[in-house]
């Protein structure tokens, strides 16, 4: 027994880069097996996320950003399938979870909110019912759990069943927490009696009710109008600061990323093209794709009103991806090697700023040989 | 809500009146008379017509019939034992009662078999179990009722000898089994198909994904979140089905020798027994109208977005 427990303690430490790492995705691959062929929606992406950190995943439609999130949540529907890689959450590889473990994991430790709040709530049940269900299905009594954790004597009673009254109380608190007035009355209303922004708030309340450690927000503001978008972003920022959870923010809105994220991954055709701290990405973009994205974004702070520069070409046909770098055919710097080999994601300038582009691989080699030459001298 | 109900009752009465008018005049538009047989002489026919008031002009007959109907009198049968009152035949002799009991049992069976089968098929879409259910229900919908009844008789009465071939007046539990199965066979297949189609549509909805993301168990997702949303087409079908099934299935009642209402629907027309045609038609029409009202209220219960009071009635 003792040996076993030791093993349990030592096991998480043996996983790489464990200090404070909440989510560690390694070489995740997801494919859709369609009648016309395999679509590699996510083709070997890696990143890690610390607790209390907000990461943005940006990319155009079809770049695989949502699919990657669904893979982590175990929400992939046939014909989508995870075909490789690992996803370590708090040291456990969640891809090894069976159905039951996944059910206990989803909504509890990790939650997700979706793009369209108008269709994401069940129209035939009240908001209160749907909120409370999230609590009761995990049978989670947070206050008692916390007390129990504080009080070692109560350890045996750690998982106490939550009563309906307590669930109701907690749901009302949660609605107030996300800024819904008249929460008691709102609990008894149906989704169609809520406005779009209110529904997204309710969705957020539902996602956070079990106090998850990680929230995946899949384009949570795309379907809302601009003023409401700003409110929701502010709310999420506020909630993140308050609860200290991590957020993966999937979006194609770079402005939102700048507002809320600590770091960013830029995805294109199932690959991460560039990754790094948010300031690095915005002020010092390394990948031609990121540069293109930024150039195509309207800016308010610029005095001269120049034309926006679009990225030429069309997004990749994932059924028939180009050989080599997937961005190659659209890239103005495309070289010979770009058409034959996908570049690795390599460090550009420390601080975790990485890019997958042969331009930088070349530079890195050049730097290395320079350094080598210097040391030789 | 009260105005809504009043409106619905008003429109129901109007519907029934129109049904009565159409039936009455159509029935009388057919040449000949109920008493015309090969042997009957013109005098006999005239005498009988006079006795039952059939010698008067049709509009007058209709007026008289409606006058009596309002007072709850549906007239007397022209063909059965003299003086058999239609209301008595329908309600007091237990004809309607028998059909109704049988029908309700069949309905319950159809629902508790059909809906879970549909859910099961939808949940296992594309897998073996789905194919099995799909083939079964498609075959079930295609087989005529008399074949099902005859097959049941063949297997359970002739081969196995578990039940008696004649169910009679349904006095004990055993006599219910086969007729109820025969009567429920088609509806349960149809309900299973409806549920499957509707649920397949629902389980691809965003809110089902939300439910999964919440960490709900599959059973709960299917039976709580998906089922209620997929019930509307089933309810729509159940309304008129209830009306038809509780007024008796002619084939099933004939096959199992059950003295229910079903056979009067057919016999009265063959016999040109006007008051019984009118009685059974009005009864069925009334049931359908009532069921439609119940269906509309059920919609509201199942889906809170549906409002009853707005729009036309």
C-alpha cells in the first residue's frame, strides 16, 4: 500500500514540466474520417497552460481550433476521432479516461461555453433547472467540500450530496455573480425569455457553477452584437481574476485576444503556426500568417487610414492539403523547402515565443552557427 | 385562457355541426332507401319510410334530427331490433366501453414500446441495433392489421395454445393480451419511427452538446434533454390516433370476436342504417376535436415557447 501511495505522489512529478501546469497538450491529432477521405483537422499541436493563465487560440474558420477543444472535452462526434497525442490535465491523461471518468470530468474540472447562446440552452427547461442540473449531476456541494477540505475530521464526508435547496441557492448566487439581476425570478424563466447576452451570461454561470479549473470558451462572443461582446469579455475577465481559473479562449477576433489573453496560439489548417505571449505576438509577429492576420485587422490607433491588406489565396482544402507548410501556397516568403516539408515549431526569441516557419528555422541555424563560430574564436 | 377555451369550444361545436351536415346530406344523396331489398314491395318501403320519417324532404329530416340531437337523442336504429336507441347502443350496452378499454390499453402499449425503441435507435444511429429497429418498424408499418392479428392467433392460440381465439367482452386480463398487441402493433412501429427521426434531429442540436459538456450521463441526456424536445411530432400523431383507436379497430374486433364499436362503423354503412351512421360519425368527430384540443394543450406543456392564446384558433 505504501509503495503504491508513494507512486501516486511521484507519478505527477514524473510528467514533464509539472510545476503549476494545469493542461499539457502534446502532439494532439484529430482526424475526421469522411467518405471522401481523411481530414486532418488537428495535426499535431502542443501547448501547455498554467493555472490562472488565459490562452487565446486564434485562426480562421476550419483551422481546427474548436475541434481541438472538443477533443480535450471528449465531445468529438463521429466521424471525428483523436488519433494521437496526449492531453494531461493535472497530470492525468484525459484521453485514457473511460466514459464514466469523462462524464465526471466534464463540467466539473473543465467546462465549456459555446458560440451561439441562442441555441445552446435547452428551450424546454427553465434556466434554474439547467443550472442546478450541472451541480446535481456532479453531486457536488462546493461549500461543504471546501469546509471538509479545511476540516480534516470531516474527511470521510467529503462528498456530501447536495440538496435541492442548496443547489437552488448556489444557482441564484451564480446568476448574480455573472451579473443577472432578479436572479430568483430569472431562475424560473425559460431561455426564450432571455436576451442573447443574458443567455451567454447564464451559460457562463452554468459552466462555472462547479468551480472548474479550466474554462474553454469557444467563440463566446461571435454571435453577440458588439456592445454585448464587450460586456461579456469584461465579465469573463472579471470572473477570471475573481476565481483564478484558466481560460482557453477560442476566437477569430484578435481584438478580444489582446483584451483578455496572456498568451496566444495562432492556428492554421490544424497546425499551430505561432505561439507566445500576447505582446510578442502583437508587436513582434514572427510568422507570415500572423503578420498577415494583423495587417488585415482594422486599427483605431493608427492615424493614417490605409487600406487593409488581405491574405491572398483561399484557406486550405483539408481533404487535399498542400505538401510542406500548409500556409506555403499563400505565403509571400514561400521558399523551396516550404513546399516539401512542414517546419517545426521552434523558439524565435525566448520567453516561449515560438513559430513554425522555415524563415526562422533558417535564422535559428544561422544564429547557432554564428554563436558556434564566436565560441570557436 | 378562458377566452381561449371558449373559442375552442365554439369552434368545436361548429366543426361537429359541419361534420353532421356533410354526413347527413351525403348519406341521403345516395339513391335508394334503407328498406329497399329484393323482396320488399313499394308499399312496404313507403310504410317503413313513413314510420321513421324518411318520407319528408331531406332538409326537414335534418332539422328534426338536429333538434333531437341537441336533446341528446340520436334516434333509433332502422335495422336492428325494433326500438334500439343509438345512444343506448353506443354508450349503455358497453360497446363504446369495450372499444375504449381496448384502445386505451393499446395506446399505452404503443407509447411505452414505441418511444423507447425510437430513442434506442436514434442513440445507436448507424449501428446494428438501429438497423434492426429500423427494419422491424418499417416492416411493422407495412404489414396490414389483419395479417398481424391472424399471425398472433396462429402463433399464440393455435401453436402455443396460450390464449383463447375468442376474446369476447374482455372480462379477464388474458383476453386483452392478443387484441391489445394486434391493435398496438402499427402505432408502436409508427411512434418508434417518428421518435427516431425527431430525436436524430434533436441530438445534433447545440443544447445537447451543452448537456454533454456539463457532464450529464447519456441516459439523462436522451431521456431528459432530447426526448422532451422530440415529442412534438409524436404528440401530433397521438391525437387523432387516440380518437381512432378508442373507437375500436374494425379488423381487430372482427378477428378476436370482440363486440365493440368498430363493427358498427362498417355495418351501419353497409346497412344504410342512417341514425347509426350519424351516431358513430359524430362520436368519432367529437373525439377527434377533443383530442386536438388536448394535443394543443400538451404542446404547451412540452414546449413552453408555444403560446396558445396568440394567433388563430
